[in-house]
C-alpha cells in the first residue's frame, strides 16, 4: 500500500516538473504558448 502512495507522489512531482512539455504534447500546441498561459495565471 505504501508503495502505491509513494509511486503516486513521484508521478505527481514528475508531471508538475515537466508540465509544459507534457501539456504541449497532449494539447498539440507550442510550448511557448503553454508557458505564456501558465505565466498569466500566476498574476
């Protein structure tokens, strides 16, 4: 059970770290556009 939780945490950290390339690949949009969208949300 602890391994499942640990695996989920690791996957979540990796997905957050590489969110721009992952979103670009999933959405089929350029990475620069995704980066601009994410920066706009912080404000």
